């Protein structure tokens, strides 16, 4: 009588049948699959012993079930990405989750160097200055009506220029005669003293500090011989070709102020009427 040779699971004879030997004994194919085979995460069917099985992150797949969830392309021999437990081929992942370059319109691939600004994305090599067309990279830039300029190009194209030296004003500056000036360029034509924040006047469109203007152009007081400048509301009296500060216009003898009063010229002097009538 022959020795029994039965399936360890269903106990049916394995004589003349295909079987699989395991450490716990031989199994007929159906019992082996039901006992040891993994379940496909996609179709939920058993992955038979004679099927190619793929494994990814604790999940098992038939070879034919391991595919992109969007385009259904097989991922068995393709690079892929897992997004929220869904398997995606690189093309579908880029279309769904990657940005398009605002310059060339091509996909900015995950992991590639890129620049983002104002809700837009560029390949690093596509983000160029609108002036010199050189890559901006990590350099400072200035946006202007959809264009982007490196700082030197923006200054050359848009920044105001100093009326004196014609160089661009990048910050600060003062306005004189409706024109921009560097603070260090607005100086007295006479002594070169900086005039920004100071009182000054002009002659023939050239700026002068109060001191230089008085020395060079202002009339001299016939009494104290100092320049008469009208800045700050200064008042003076003129008679013929002579001029006096208000506080200097007084009688040469009694020093009475003659502002608003009658007076009598006496050579280089002026006298009040009383002193004039009193005689020499």
C-alpha cells in the first residue's frame, strides 16, 4: 500500500497534481494561493503564485495593476511618484502638481531650481532682467509693469538723474527749480557749501548761500556797509542810489529812526527834520 501524499490544507491527494512545497508541508496550488498569496491593493484579488508581484510601501500589486491612476500607464519599469496614496507617472505628476514657467511655458520639474514671485514661477535660467537679459538668480531686482529689472538696468532706465552731475538718484535727493539733485551736488556756486536744508537764493539760475549772495550781489547798507539781503522777510529803505537796513536808517546826529518819517539828505548822511533845521 503506497504512502499518502496529501495537501496540508485540504488533505486532498497531490498524486498527479501540481503542488508547492513549504516548510509546513506541501500545498495544492489553490490552497497555497488562499493561504499565502497577498491581496492586490488595486483590484483586491489574490496575487497568484505564478503572477509577477510588485511591492510598494506595504502594498502589493499585480504587475498589470501597478499603473498610473490617471493615464493608466504601467509603472512596472517606469519612474513614478506617490501623491496622497495615488501612484502617478512623472508626466501626470508634473501636469497636476508642477508649475509652468512663465517665460518658456515648459513644466518646472519637481526638484529643479526655480524662482517664484507674485504667484508666478520660472526656471532659474529663464528669470532674466528685461534690460540686459542676464539671469537675475538671487540678485535684487525691481518689478515694473510685468517686467523685471536688475537694479543697475532699472536705475539707468527709470531713475531720475541729477540736474548737475546727470547721474541717477537711487535714494534721497532734493528738488531745486523742479529738478532732482543729489544732496551733495546742490552747493553754493561761490563757496561750495552744501545748501540742502539751508536758506539760499539764486542768480542766473545758479544757487548761492546767503553769505556769498550778499557779498557778491546784494546792495550794501550806506550806514553799516553790510549787504542787504531780503531773505527771511528783511526790510530796507532805498533813496536815490543808496540803501539802508531798516534799523540802520536813522538820523546821523540824534540817531532817531527815520523809517516812515520825513528826512533831509545832507551829503552822505540823512538827518531828521529837527536836526536839519538846527543847522550845523
